[in-house]
């Protein structure tokens, strides 16, 4: 599957290539939308925008981390120990990235 174009996932079916069957992803990618409250015409501050983005990135990264972990287990079950070990390593890397993003979010909020 080729993901070399911009797209947005909102748990709906979509196609990437002409001959590819529609499918869904269990996660979301960055997307543009407003976070204004009804009746609130004030634009978000830079810190507010950054906090929202980092929150999305944390959720997105956690989703990927869980997927890597799941596929590491599947690879191990299918007698692919090297692939399983590498996917587990990627999962741990993702966990560290999430921790770093959480620290950045805490820094912004304080």
C-alpha cells in the first residue's frame, strides 16, 4: 500500500490506489479543524494550538505503538523471531516518543 499522498483518516472507508479495495484504519492522522467552542470567537493562542497538536500526536503515536506491539506478537506466533524483536524495538521507541511528547505537553501547560 502506497501512502505517499496526503489523506485523512476518520474511521471511514477510502482507497489509496485505483485498484485497491476500500479499507479503514483504526487511527487518525493530523487533520485541520477548529476547536472553537460555540459562541467563542477568540482564536486559540500559540500555546493552545501547540497543546492540541501535541495531544493529537500523543494519541496517534499510542495507536501506532499498540499496532507495533500487536504485530510483534503475531510475528512471534508465526515463527518470525527477528521481525518480532524488531517490531518490539519499534514499539518501545514509540513508547519513548510518547513519553517525550507528554513532557513537552506538560511544559506547555505550566
